[in-house]
C-alpha cells in the first residue's frame, strides 16, 4: 500500500507521521520548535530515516504549518512562513527543505486549513461543502471551506485577527502585537494569562474568565455566520478542551444573532452547528495526511 508523510508545524512542536491511512500509522515523532534550520533538519531526517530503515519510499507529503504562510504557487516564497511574530521564524522556508530531499508530490497549507481538511475527510465536517474550523490555543486561526475548497484568495484567511469590540467596562489593550484588541489579542491562552494573571488551565470552571472568553468567541461566531454562512463551525485547540465553554458560546451566539438568521440549524440545532472537532488533537496531523493523499491522487 502507498505510504504518506505528514507534518503539522506548530509554534511549540512539529508533529510528523508516516502512515498508509488514518488507522494505519507506521511512525510518528514530536520535534520541538527551536529555530527553522534545526527544526526542519529534524523533520527531513525523520522521513529520511524511515525510508532507510524500512526500505520503503514515501509517495507524497502534506505539510500544515503555523503562519501566516505563502500559499501562492507562483511566488518565490511559496511554502515559507511570512510575518509571524514568533522570533526567528519570519521568512522561514518550510516546504523547500523537504522538496530538496524528496522528489514526490507535496501539499502545503496553513495549519488551521490542514485541520479543516482532516475534519472534512474523516471528522465532523464529512459531507459538508461549506464550514469553518477555528483553532483557539496559543494563537487563533480560522479556516473556511467554501463550495468544497479551502478559501485562499490573496493568501489564507486570518480570522484570529478580526477586531473585537471591548466588553462593557473593559479597558484591556489586547495582547496581539499587530492589532491589540483583535480576537487573538483577547481570547488566546496567552491573552487570558495576561488578562487574569494566571494560565487558563489553572482557572476553575466557574471563574469569570470563561464568561468573558465565551462572549468574545460568540462575537466571532456572529461575524462568521454573517460573513460566510457556514453549514457548521468547529472549535478546536487547547482552550476549547474546556468543554464547558461550548454551551456558553452557543447560548451567547444565539443571543447576539437575535433571531436574524432564521434557519433551524441555528435556532433549533445549535448543538450540532457549533461543535468540537471529531478528530480531537489529531485533526492537524491527520489533515496533513489527508493533504498528502490528495496530492498523490492528483499527481
């Protein structure tokens, strides 16, 4: 059977796997995200060592990486990171080191789009043509599938940087170095820690932090419903491991939409409209695998 490589590149670690299919993973590794040269050398070495030790060739590789990234196939910096605030990674080549070593079909996406692709192939977005996947963790990203294709346009969507109106009585300037009080600036794990003075995972379920978090995420849900009209919104990432957030976000989204969208999916079935990922924390890695499979099939 055909063997594929997958890379989920994150700001903390790069998750890599070799697999024949979702349920047939042959090897995997987690590589700390240090500097671009060291990290990408370790990624290449993982696939290289697999091929040598197993005497089998990887047929295609999918890469879903934190961004922003250049997705323009005709660009000189295709496959590279662009304006990330992560020190040392602006302009870092991600796909080129793999292309230099492996002459196989490759697919490249921003990380949240990769997770969306995984959910579309194997998770809670199966059968849908239009949906949005948000990851809410160290950063916030949002990927949209529109008419069966990931939305790119100029590059890729940056839903984490939609501006947020301050909640009543809040004077917080926001954590984002680019936009201050955008969604990423108020609702990420680091922003919560900055606002409350303690890590989000240490906050009790009844802490007022979660009401605030749900309000900001509900504003984002309102914006997303009105702009993109998705069939479903998936909320993943470390912050959303706090499952008590989901009913709060759903209730606040309904309140903010205020009956304007007269669809049963919103009014009567919101529990199936705003949902956690079906693939859990594996959505990104399996999305990169789905991308590799797609690249091989299209070659």
